[in-house]
C-alpha cells in the first residue's frame, strides 16, 4: 500500500519489508515462557541440570536493546521507545548440552547456551519460510562487562545450522580452535568475524563490549551467496561486502537450517589426551568452567522485496 509510506515516520514503521520471523523479545515475554520454549525461541540447547532462565536472562528495561528498531513516538518522532528487551545469554561449567540420541552423549568439550528461532512451536517448519528466496538475518550483539569471554578460546555466537551440522554462515569471536594449539590469543582474537560456509572470512570488526554491534546477513538460498551489513549502536546498517559465493552449502532443503544465537565455547587441546581425543572438540579438551556471557537483541528475519531494513525506519537496497 504505497500511499501509506509517507506516514511511516508518524506511525514509526520500524521496518518496511515483510518480516518472516521476529525474535525481538517483547516486554511481556517472561522467564516462564523462556523455560517452556514458548515462541519465538526454542531454549533446549543448554546445560542439562538447570532451567533456561539460569542461562538466559530477559533484561526488561535494565539495559536498552539496540536502538535501531525503536518505535518513534507519534507526537514527537525524534523520541522513540524500545519495543524489545535484550537477552543476556551465559555459559558456566554446567553448560554441557546432552542432545537426544542413544545413548545420550554429553558434549563435554563444549560449553554452550543457544536460543533457536522458532514459530508455532516448530523450529524446523520455520526453515521452509526463512530459508527460501533471498532473506536477511538480523542480529545485534554486545558484551556483558561483568562476564567477559576468554579470547584464547573460539566462540561461535550466531549461525544457521543445516542437518549436516555445518554453518551456512557464522559469527565468531576469539582464537579459532587449532590442533595442535597455536599462539594464543590469536591475532585479532577480539574481532567479531563473519565467516561463510567454508569458514572464509567475509568481514571482521573489533568487538567493543559496551557497543551494540548490528549485523544483517543477506542469503540467496537459490544461488547460494552471502552479503553482509553492519553498523554500531544507532547508526543505520551499511553493506560491508559484495555478493560472496557460498556454494559449498548443500543445495535445497539439505542446506536449510535452524537460526542459532548464543555462546558456544570450544575447548583447547588437552595435551594429556590421545591424538584422536585432541581432535574431537565436541567431547574432549580443556574448559575452565568460567561464567561468561553476551547480550543479544534485534533478532529477526525479513524478505528483500521492499529492500533491507537499516534501522530508524530507513530502508536500503539489498546487496547486488
Ligand atoms: C505479548 O503481547 C502481545 C500483544 O498484546 C500478544 O500478542 C502476545 O501474545 C504476548 N506475548 C506473550 C509471550 O505473552
Ligand atoms: C524457570 O525455572 C527455574 C528453575 O525451575 C525457576 O527457578 C524459575 O522460577 C523459572 N522461571 C520462571 C519465570 O518460571
Ligand atoms: C567443570 O565440569 C567438569 C565436568 O563436569 C569437571 O570435570 C570440572 O572439574 C569442572 N571444573 C570446575 C572448575 O568446576
Ligand atoms: C515441525 O515441522 C516439520 C516440518 O514442517 C514437520 O515435519 C514436523 O512434523 C513438525 N513437528 C511438529 C511437532 O509439529
Ligand atoms: C582463559 O583460558 C586460558 C586457557 O585455558 C586459561 O589459561 C585462562 O586462565 C583463562 N582465563 C580466564 C580469565 O579464565
Ligand atoms: C542467480 O544465478 C543465475 C544463473 O547464474 C543468474 O541468472 C541470476 O541473475 C542470479 N540471481 C541473482 C539474484 O544473483
Ligand atoms: C533442567 C530442568 O529443566 N530443571 C527444572 C526446571 O524447572 C522445572 C519446574 O520448576 C523442574 O521440574 C525441572 O526439573
Ligand atoms: C567467499 C567465498 O568465496 N566463499 C566460498 C563459498 O563456497 C565456495 C565453494 O566451496 C568456496 O570456494 C568459496 O571460497
């Protein structure tokens, strides 16, 4: 309805293109919802001994979410109000995930807490909606000053995971895991890094704990390409790459996957373990068991039919 566009500022349309998944936690989303994996998140990827609220904290008005998607006040559009609460996602030494399987095998090498995008209580069904055509995956990340990460380890913090366990793209922090262990911390360990399916680096930027780092990753699911947008705080998103080939991703449904965000900490090689164990990051290696966290907001997925939402009501062209 084009005639409605001039009113966008007045009514504070935060975005203009069809949103096909909205993972921005409304203020009425509660810890009980989180404990019970109520939409928009599946919260089962966490330690097995504690409820989801032990690992993930809905911050309410305690900390403002990324300002990009605030709603301007109708009477005074220069002022805006937040529409979502950020979520702090933490790991500690109990963060050992035990996936289903026979027998269930604890992932002792990792410490991990993730939220997975879900609609109608079904994360898999959502893939057929978000992982077709060309779609844009938004996420904003900031540090938790009291619970910093340990950059001598590798952290995977955002990704899309098809059934083969690979990542269509991922955002990573820290020192990439190597066997044998290299010099730690690795150069630029404190950079946020966007990697493609083959783990090539597409974009990196220093991670400052007190800023919102806003990302959007444009995925052409047919031609299997990626494009990356980035900004900090209230600055509108800007393209930081061109169209990048990503055709190691499996074609069709096999390349579709769940949208994860959180903290997945890889181990370091434990010299006292066997060579096979040293290479097996899922089950072996060194973890200190420290409590560490990141804070998330601005999680949603949109189509590109009307462009890409850049924040503050601004819409920009898709990367082409
Ligand atoms: C929050 O409020 C909205 C609007 O009133 C409602 O549609 C939604 O179901 C509520 N969500 C939860 C988790 O209670
Ligand atoms: C979530 O589960 C934990 C553990 O049972 C409980 O302490 C907490 O009160 C629950 N949160 C809510 C909001 O129900
Ligand atoms: C962390 O947990 C592991 C596995 O349960 C245990 O072996 C280790 O002693 C714990 N470390 C600390 C520091 O508590
Ligand atoms: C979730 O969706 C998938 C794919 O559409 C379907 O196969 C599955 O049965 C659904 N699961 C539930 C519990 O409804
Ligand atoms: C970070 O990890 C390294 C390697 O395991 C460890 O030596 C160091 O003590 C850790 N730092 C903190 C603050 O836990
Ligand atoms: C996808 O690839 C086809 C075949 O190479 C090409 O014609 C088309 O322009 C591409 N689409 C986009 C959006 O790049
Ligand atoms: C790990 C886990 O889910 N723990 C508890 C979560 O809370 C419910 C109800 O309070 C308990 O029954 C679970 O054992
Ligand atoms: C950026 C880039 O080119 N990434 C990779 C996408 O997938 C293809 C096929 O495996 C790789 O060759 C590219 O390096």
